[in-house]
């Protein structure tokens, strides 16, 4: 099993059309919050049809889990992200299953706005790191950056 997954990991191919940013897109919804209160960041992730990405918890050490990072700032305390339940995907030619995400899904991250945060629009940078695969091969791990806008009232 490990040799098969390892071979999938190193089978990054130039025959896959488009750039990595076209395989996975991340958008955030505008967030409204008051100082000294809790808020929620909703991220919509779209995975190109025919592809999937590894879940945030993988069962094999050779797979790269999907991770989310929203950069901390002096005004906000970012908490751990909540990923949706993964789907089971069977590798072609094997009886093994992977835990994956595909299509459109949502990631939730909660945060706290500090008491000292100024009113107005604040922007936080984020990165989703993932490994995209189709039914027979996996691409090298990639990252896509996104921006979260938080409006403090």
C-alpha cells in the first residue's frame, strides 16, 4: 500500500491542464463584528471537477493533509479551523480508501476581536495548503492564498 501511495505522490505530471490555482479556489465571505466579541470566518473552497484534495486528517503518513492558516494579527485572535466531514475515495486499481474533499465545501474558523481593535475594515491573509489528485495520480502539494475582510463596527 505504501509503495502505491508513494508512487502517486511523486507522479506529478505536466499533462494536467491549468495552473494549481485553477484546481482549488478559496473565497471568504465578509465578516462583521464588534470589538471585544467573537466572530466566524466562513471559507468556501471549490475543487475543480475531476479532482479531489486530501482531507485535513489523513490515514497514511505519505499523504499531505489539507491545512489552513490565517495569519494572526494584533487585533484578532484566530482559533482552530473546523473542517467538514471527509468523503471516502477508492484509488483506482486498489481496495484502499482515502479521506478526501471534492466539489464545494466550507471551512469555519472562529476568532475573537480584541477590545482595542479600531472600527473599520481589517484584512487578514490566509493560506490553504493541499494536495490535489485525480482518479489515478496526485500532484505535488500546493498552496493557495486568500484574503479575509473583517468589518469592525
